[in-house]
C-alpha cells in the first residue's frame, strides 16, 4: 500500500507557514514504513529539533482506479479516518529553501499516525466533518472538511491522474492551521466529531 499526502489544502495553514497558495494540490508520498504501529509511542527522531504535528482527515481507498472522475470518486472509499502527518519542520525548511524533495522531513519511520476508521455512512456529508487534535488537554488544531481548498472527491480525481489507486491506499488530505512542535511526554489525541480515534504518546 502507499500513502499519498496533500499539502497546503487549508487557507489558514498556508498563511501560518507563509506559503504561496498553490494552483494545484501539492502532493507527496510516504512509504508504508512511515506508519506508526498501533499503541506505539512516537519517538522524536534525532535528526530534528522541531517535529510538528499536522492532524489530517484520511480516506482509505477500497477499489482499484485510475483517472477517476470526481463524480464517481465517492465509490472508491467507504471509510474515513484521522491521522497525523508528523513533519520535521526544521529539515523541511532547509529542503524547501533548496528546492529539494521533502521525503526526509515527512516520510521517515513513524511519521504517519493512522487512527481508527469510521464508516463513511456515519456522516451525512463528507464535506462537513469536524475534527480536532488535543495536546495535553488543550485543543491545538481543529478543522472542518468544508474548509478544504480541494475536497475529498476532487483530491481523488487529481491524484489518480498520476498514481493508480489500489485497495488499502490512504490519502492524507492536508492539515488545518495550528500546527506546532511536539516534545517528549506530550500526548496527542485525535477526534472526529466526538469520537476519539487515536491517542499517541511522544517520547
Ligand atoms: Zn500534512
């Protein structure tokens, strides 16, 4: 399986990192070794002093598809999740400045937290889902999928032009504002609406 991630999909997050608003979705990938195993803590890697949490709505692909039209994209997923795209921001900034790929900063081991999945049928509208990240009892990020520049079905249309989507592939749909540094002994909890879908200790 592969993980396809979208960058710069929420206006306020683009502003907080002083990035340019993209003309098309920003896309990068994480290998399956990036997945943080269930119930395991996240260990801050020794190559970064500034690892940020980015909470993101996830979509799990359940059919093989290529050049999927947005009208039919809803047939390609039945489950919605929430995860964290851990980012070594210091390293990413260096790579960005040199115009180099981001993988070392974004695709390292443990950088993809994947919470419990929820059936799509539990939501009236996938483009109106509330989600949030709580760090040590404080809400640090909250968002709603209506605020995405490119909605889930548009993202599936876009990424499937480049990558054949296969069963089990996961799309990280981008983070809202409020990204920030994690330090040892933090605990991060993710919620979709009122459901806790992950809890991760930072070491
Ligand atoms: Zn992200």
